[in-house]
C-alpha cells in the first residue's frame, strides 16, 4: 500500500546513530567469546604462595589468575580477593592461594555468547570469568575490560572521537 506524503514525512527514521546502536546490540548478542580472542590464562597451583600469585598478577598486568589442579580450574584468585581476604584480613602472604581463592568459580566456554558472559558477570558481581573446555581444562580468563574493549571497537566513532578533557586525564595506569 502506498503511504501518503504526510505519512512519509512523519515516518520513524532510525537515523545512523540508532542503526549503529542496533548493530552493536546485534553484534553483542550473536558474538561468541571466542571472537574476543582471549589470551591463555595465567595459572597457579593451589599450593602457590599468595605473594607469588600477587607478583604474577602485577608482572602480567592482569586482575586474576586461575588456580589449576589436575588440568582443571578449581578456583580463581582476583584482585578483589587480595583486598578483601589478604589485605583486610592481615593474612600471611606465605600462605597458599587455596586459602583465599574463590573456589569452584562459575565458568563459561569459548562458544558461549559475549552477551551471556556479560549478563553472568553483572548478575554474579564479578569482573573475571574462567573460560574452560568441555573437560574443565582452562582456556582463558575473560575480563570485563575485554568485553568493554569489544563494545568500544564496534562503535569507535562514539568513544574514540570524544574531545579530551584534561581534568579527567589519568596520570597513571591505575587511574590516579
């Protein structure tokens, strides 16, 4: 049926911005974690001293290490664990990481969706998710940072062309 001139004039026009946001939503909903190319996990054994695990996280510039035993992820040790269990608890850093790790963390697979991973992270209140294969062998650790970088890569014009604001400039890698 032909629309009248009036109807054509007032037809909803999604515009380029709305279309870009729609494409972003579709990309996030359909893309598997594998598409992010997560790097192999940095792992430690349950007997690794806490100080060594922290040093490894600092050296690798990562927020979590996977705790692995018999080729299976049995825990995750994160920067939150450092703050909440080690520092605030005054824990001796020579103790094994098994004493302060998050045991039996929720895991995902490389073919699970990025949107599903983001949903699990938000609902679970965590920033790192171990990625394992069907046998539980560690494949990667997905960080919220990687998901955000993926979103930014889909809409570079919306994020990367923002004018600089000197008062918001980070003076260090920690944001200080």
